[in-house]
């Protein structure tokens, strides 16, 4: 569910929330998952898994952003170069 929150996937958050409730997870913990670093509701193992998820997805999103920025920069440079030659 934490990955779905980070990815901002409403469908997935809804699905995982429903599944967690069916597995007897408390509403209080589900409500505080978004701020897991600032509450004491989670075990050390859960906190480690949440930290790993945050780090993994943060690196993934940075890589996508960097790649997108590089691609956009190259495309714009080509357009500008073409316009200046034209």
C-alpha cells in the first residue's frame, strides 16, 4: 500500500486498503501509514520495509525524471539548432 501511496495510484490504494482491512489491519494504522516515520505504530521490521520502499521508489522516480529531462533537453536543443539554421 505504501508504494501505491507514493505512486499516487488511487485504484491501488483503494484495493490495498480493502485487502488490509480484510486481513484485520486497523484503521488507525492505515490512516497513519502516510506518516509512518512520525508515529510509533509500526514495528522495526515494518519500518525497515517502509524505509526500503520509500528509498526504492524515490530512486526510481529520480531516474525517470532525470531520463525525461535529458530526453527533453536533447529534443529542445535539436529544435533550436534546426530553427537557427533554418
